[in-house]
C-alpha cells in the first residue's frame, strides 16, 4: 500500500521540553523616538504594534528589487528601544545599512551582539512558562532579559534575549529545571526546518530570495496594508496578482530508526533528525520519477527545505512521499 503523505501537523509534534543558546544569532539595538517610524519604511511587516507594549514581529529587509537582504525578528517593550534578532554573521552589515538610511531620524543604532545573546525554548510547557513570565514581567527583568513568543509559528516556542555576562532569570530557569533539557542549537534548527520556516543567509539567500517564495507571508512576516517600504512594489504585485509559482517546503530523509536524545517527536522526524549520512547540499536536485521538481535550499542532518514549483505539488500530494533528494530517499512534509 502507498504511504499517505506526511503533514507538518502529524510529523512535527514535540512532546518534550528542550532549550538551546543560539550562538549563530546576533542582536542589534535601535533606540530613539523615531525607532518605529524609521524601521517602518525598511521592513516588510508593520512595526506599529511594537509601540503598544511587549511585542515581537518577524520581518525582512529587502533591496530595491524586492529581494531579501536579511530576515529578522524585532522585539520591543516600550516602542523606543527595539531589539533586532538576526544572523550574527550579518549583524555588522545590517547595522551599516541602517546607518546609511538613518539621515535625520532620531535613532541610535548599535550592535549589541557582544552584550546580548539569544535563547530558544521549545516544547509543551513553554506556553505555561510564557504566561507566568509575562504576568510577572511586563517590563524587562532587572538584568535586561526579555522573553517573547516566536511570532513566526506557535510550535517554535519562545525566544529570549538576555545578557551574556551572567546567568540571569532566563538562563537560571532553563539550567535549573530538570524538565528542560539543553540540546545543540543545530537540533533546534532541524525542528524549525521541519516546519518550513527559513532563517538566516543560508536559507534567505541575500539578493536572490523573494519573500513570498520563502514563505515569509505564511509565517506572519509581511503586511500587505502597511504602506510603502523598500522592495514593497514587487512583493505587493506578486501577492495581489497571485504570481507565486514556487515555495519553500520542508522535507525529511528516510532515517535509520534511531532517535535523538531529548526529542520526543514522531518516528519519521526522529529518524530524520538522527540521520548520520551525508546531507544533500544547496542546489541538489529534488526529483520524482526521474523528473526535477525543485532544488534543495538547506539541509541539516536529514531535515531540510527545498524550493519546489507548486505545479508539482498541488493535487499530487500522494506522489510526494517517495522522492530523490540529492540522491537520497526522502519525502516532503505538507502544510
């Protein structure tokens, strides 16, 4: 019998609590009375909600041709100090770009990556922790720590921005609680990829990736009624004309039946996360019955994302369970 197509909902259920320090992430700080207005004209999402209390939004910075320069998560507690959670390797580049556009805006832009780090916590109990912490801390903790829900996908749990110098409330809770297991950040990246969420320059290829093809709109990263911003014209035209012909989709490789410590997930994903063979590389072909239907964008272990033309997916779900992905056997995870 042919196996039914895997879906994200059935395959990516996490039943354990895990956390990691995301060393590949950096933090920029934008401070000033014009912070929201300044970023409003540079990002794909609406920044105004950041002015109404603790809030996080996902977005991207585009070039004039509507291609992604860098994706980001922006957080603010008061609307005047905005923290930008981005790929650490691109922090200096983005800081330089923002300063280029600053002109007379009343803002100060700085790279806070040497002071602040990013932590991620996933699992069934993150919601309870999130409610408890936000009930206690409507403002930043004494050490400057922030806790916020990942705005891209509910299953991506919570993120925290906290000082690197000492163990504040965020680190202390995670390290002291036996119900939470520290895991390598690459495993958190695998889980994120299984949900189809792209992040960083390896997945949003600077100057090439288009925000809608990379699912930025599906994960709350684009506002279509906020007004003008750099790169807005092509993004809006593509959306309103329905011209998105390909999308990033998650895939998993056939695993060996092994599992990864701490990750209580269904067998297909567990096996893919424990995959120990050579992973497909960017631009490797994704094929069905010998015919190319897409290309690999990124893969870690046995979990990755590929750019696939929608004509090869819509109405053909059952045909996506037996694919050749860079010479390896795998299957697509459907929304």
